[in-house]
């Protein structure tokens, strides 16, 4: 079974997302973080699920209501690990 892990920058993205939600929409903070991590858990069974975007990177679409989030990751089949490099809201223009 594939493992997934967050890079330092993706962990920072998730922390910033949580901080933003706690400040503006506290009632959605925990649930949204659960939605993101549960979506990443899907990679344990389907690591190639995300769409290919080039340079060995894939993008996982994480639905959340009328919008959602995107997780930029790469899959290493030899190590059987999906490394998440960034997480952003779908309405953001690009990854940090």
C-alpha cells in the first residue's frame, strides 16, 4: 500500500489553510482539513489518480462544496510513496 507524506511546504500550506479557516469560518476548519486529508488517503490505494501536469507531477482535485482544493504531488513507484508538495484552493491562481 502506498504511503503519502507532506513536504514541508505542503504542511505549511495546510497550516495556513487551517489558520485562515479558524479565523474566518471556524465552523468549517476541522471538517475541511478532514476533507483534504481523507482525499490524500485515497492515494494509498490509487497513487496515480491525480491528473498528470508534467515533470513527473500530478494534481489531485479535492472537492469541497462548489469549489475545493488541489494537491500537487509526485508518486515514486520504487519507494511506493506519494509526496505532496503543495495544497491550494482551486480559486488560487497558482501554487506558492
